[in-house]
C-alpha cells in the first residue's frame, strides 16, 4: 500500500481497554457556534482532548493539502 493513509489504516498501537471504555463513557463533543471542534473526556483523572488536527499530526497527514477547520 503506497497511500499516505497507510499509517492510520495499519497502525498497530496497543489499546488499553479500561482507558478506552473510560474515554467513551465520559466523552463530550465540544462545539463553538454549533460547530464541533473536539472530543474531550476525563481518563484516570486526566483531561484528554482530541482535535482533528491532532489526528492528522499523529499519523503524518498534516501536509499542505489537508486542512482542518
């Protein structure tokens, strides 16, 4: 696969089931003027925020052609 999406489609990262469940059990969509911009949650007492831009950066998809509002 020579796609720039290979990393996200073939990621072999560990999944911590308890943290995963806690994240989604406490998750909230954050929005501004009714436009969602992040998913936030509390996991183990720590605030976790996921933004579209953080996903792009994590998987190396944040090139000039990938714009996130």
